[in-house]
């Protein structure tokens, strides 16, 4: 038997409950009946409409009760009580519940949520997201000539902008003259937008509306510019405060908290990463990574650095403060924890990413590359988890794109043996993302002639054959894309290695040609990927040139003999047979 709720407790409605914010929150006991409601409220210690002077609702005679209060039927008494009892939360729900059935109405409730008091950064981020969303929606409605919605949303935008300015002024330090000027311009444009959209509601002439639409569009654009400038100034100011706090602090707890706040900001996107880099965030974090007193904070600081270095400004700042040398010192120092070295590997992977063109000019990296490559190979060999191996192998994979010397270094360090052995260890290599890094390294190393003998010696051809059959487990887009990359790079590796007749014969012996033909002819086997198809056709043609006896006549005539583009068109338009 359930006990009654005690003082201050609430009763949950369970999974079917509903609230204004869309969460399954516990609901307070409501008026389920005249006696039950009153008893429950008294039981949890809630006074019913306390009035000044210590009096309560029970002490005030209601109309119609007169002196016969106790003789009135309980249901009638309850109905009379309801006239003076108002549930604020219920009233808010009733007032906020929209009548319109438009598709963006639900978003209005989300935008109504304000940030918590006392946190300038969260206030700026939440209000910034709200206003950005409103600007985008107004633009959409303006394109559709929905003038009523444009005006109502313009009024709401003005309220949000005014709230952001007033709330930030209340929790922040004195505003600069530049910020005050932009705030004034922003509010003027908000008022102008509301006024002009209101006038548009009264115009029926289409030609006049068309000219006014251009005016509204220009006002909206200018408003967006002012808002962007104000938000950037305010965020820059808060980032400066965080960086100064990290730079000046000698307290481990303060530094940990501030670094955590900085990392949270990096997750908001590239614009904030640029602000952090410009305001000295990279310098302050490397200062933390050079102090032994903060060793336990190295992983957190390095994780933040990896996020900041996704932008060009972050990489430039890293090079200015000799960040590569610091990373090399951490990676080669066995006294650091595995987690610290793994996060350092993540920074290396970020700054050597082939997808970022500005990292190719990182001249200081070449000076420490041998030390870093050696440390990363060792980290792969000793990794205790899949995450550590993934970070270390990703750094190695990116370095092989960064400089061709790295492939020769890896060959001398027996990296092929270490990587192929790791593939049989499910604790280290358990996802297609990790296999993607391994096959990338193998593909880039396979341009070296000496690589083929090491591959055969370590049964690498069989491993590559298995990668041609990589399948996603969860079916998520990211995992499917990773599997496609694994298949494509495995085929590229096989094509490059098959220059060596020994590798080609081993591939034929392991039925690689049959698998390549299947990938070419069956779109579902390659997830209809054109990149995988091209790589498989190239590998098949290389193998057929050395061992043509492994092909049937129809496969040779369709997949090998024609031009590559003709075979590609044939296979890409091929429909699967379900007979």
C-alpha cells in the first residue's frame, strides 16, 4: 500500500503526463474532489490561499454560504471554492496554448524558455539561439508573403532582443561604449521592423506590398547584422574573462571549472572557437599543459585544444606557442597517463587533418614528426581501450597524408605488424571507424614497394579481404559512411599492392576477385556507393591483368575489357535480380 506523500512531496502521473515544457514532470495534487483535494492539500502542508493577517480561505464566507456554511453540500462547497482558487501553472498553459495550427507553433513554446539567472554565457547562448531562430523564421514567412505571421513574429523578436539586452546588462559588468551603441541600433531596427510590418497588414495593393517587402527584407538584414555584432562583442567579452581566469589561476579547482566552461563553448561551433583562439585561449591552455601542478587537468585542457584547432586561428596560435613541441613532449613521456597521451594524440589528429587546408603549412610539425610517429605507434601497441587506439591511429592516418616520410618511418617501426595484430583484438579494434583508420594507413603505405612483403608476411591480404565485407551494425548514417570508406580504401590498397605478383596471386587464392565482382554487380553490397564501385573496378582490373584465369568470360567482357567509365555506367545502372 502506498504511503501518502509527505511535506513538500509530489505525485507523478507516470509516462503519460504532460506539461508546458514537454517533459514528464510530477504534477501537484489537483482538485480531484471536494474532500479528497482539501485533505490532500492539508496533508502535505499546503495552505489554501493564505491571506494577509493570517486568515485563510476557510475563514472567509463565500457568496451564498451566509451563516449556513456547514449545511451546504460538499460538492457545492467545492464548486464555490473553485471560483477563488486559481492555479497559476494551469492558467499559463491555457493562455499560452495556441489556436493556430501552423507548423511552427510548437517552436514558439520552446522559444519561451529563458536562461537561468546569473550566468552571462548561458544567457547569451540561449537568447542568441532564440533570436537567430526567429530571424530565420521571419525570413521564411516573408518569402511566403505571410504578413500576419511576419508582424507577430517581429513583435516577438523585439521582445526577445529587449530581454537579452536588459538581462545581460543586469548580470554583466559595465558595457562598453561600442556595445551600448550597437544595442541602441539593434533596438531601433527592431522597432522599425515592427512598425513597417504593421503597416504592411493594412496595405492591399500588391505592387505597394512588393516594394514594402524589399524594405522589410533590408531592415531584417540590417537587424541581423547588428544582432551578430552585439552577440560577438558580448561573447568575446565573456571569453576574455574566462581566459584571464585560467591564465591567472593557481587553484586546481578554479582552473578545472573554467577550462570546462571553455570546452563547453567550443561545442557551440566554429565561430566561438575562432573567438577563443583570438582571445588567447590556446596560449592559456598550453600554459596549463606546461605546469606539473595541473597534470590531472592535462586531458581536459588537451580536449579543449583539439576542439579549438578545428579553425585556422586555433592552429596558427598553436604554432606560435610551440604547441607541437609540447604535444611531442607529452606523447613521449611515459610518466603521463594513457588518457593524457590519448588526448594529445587527438590534438595531433586535428592539426594534421587532410580536410583542413591550412594545416598543410604547419612547418614546426616536421621537426618533431619522428618523435610523434614513434610515440603514436607505441600508444597503438599498448592501448588498453578502443577509444585510445582510435585516437592514436587517427593521428597516424592523418600524418601519412601530411608527409610521405611518415610512411617510411612507419615501415621501419614495424607499424604494419602492430596494426594487423590489433585487428584481431576486439578490445582495441571493434568499430568500422577504427578499421577506417587502419586501412587508411595501409592504403597510404602501400605506395612503397617494401610494403607488399610485410603485408603478405602478416597475412594482411586476408585482413583486407575481410574489410571488403565491412557491414554496419546499427545502420546509422555515420556508421554506413564509415563502412563505405573501409570498403573503398580496402579496394584501393588491394589495387596498389597487386603490383606485386605475389600479392595478386594471394588475393586470387583468397577469392578476392569474386568479392570484387559481387561488390561491382550488387549495389546493396556497397550501399550503392559510386566511390566503392570505382575502387573495386580498378582493383579487379589490376588483378585480372596478372591472373586472368580467375574471371568468367561475362565478367571479363563487362567489367574488365570495356573502358572504365563504360563498366562504371553499366554497374551503376544495374538493377538487382530477386529471382
